[in-house]
C-alpha cells in the first residue's frame, strides 16, 4: 500500500514537471518562410513577424502606385488618341483638345503621362520588393534583444604622456 502511494506521488510529481524533463522543440523564426510568404501574398511576412502595423502601409503604397499608374494610363490614352486624330490628315476625325493644345503640347502631355504611368508600375514593383526584404530582415532580427540596459558613459581622464613628466587630457568612452 505504501509503495502505491509513493508511486502515485512520483507519478503526480513527474506529470507536473513533464515540460522540464521533456525535450523542448523550439521552432526558429525562419527568414526564408517570411520572405516566401511575403512574395506570395504581400504583407503575410509582416504578419508572420508580428509587425501588423506594416500591412496597411504596404497595401496603401501598392494601391497608390497602381491608382497613379491607372490614372496616367487613362490620360495617356486620351492624349495619344487626340494626337493620332490630329496627325492622320483625315478631316472627319477631330479631337476634344482642338482649341486647348497644340500638336507639340499633346505630344509632350502624352509622353509625360506615359513616363508617369511607367513610374507608377516601377514604384509598385519596388514596394513589392521592399515588402519581401522587410519581411526577411524583420525575421532575422525577430529575437534580437532590445532592452533598456544600453548606456554610454563619457568622462574626462588624465593620462601619463609618453615622456615621464607630461600629462595628457583625454576622454574615456564606455559603451555597454
């Protein structure tokens, strides 16, 4: 009877301390997983890294770049079509900018909006790539210890010079 009580007591103690005796499998925070998930769905790497505030920033940046590219594409198409109507030598085709812009102005506006459209697409790709890079860097620094135990101590110090009778004033810098 006494042996059963001891066995039961040991079983209870072992089950309470089971995590201490069991091998703990600590899963590393993977930069590769963060990068791949961010490449598949922008913002998912930031979610994996628990940087939730960055997700709306990414999507607002992507939406603004795409909106700008779309607006410039629309204007580019309008000015391109107007320039084509002016230069086709057909009297039946007229554009809506007859009294507003010259041929040179239409060509300049068309080129500017094409360049701005291309810039919008380049910004979109840049934001997408920065999203992946940010997820990877955040995953690398996920377990980086940032605490308040950082100090910088600067104090004057008098040192013995190279010659025996000279003193030199210096600054001592301690950084923890």
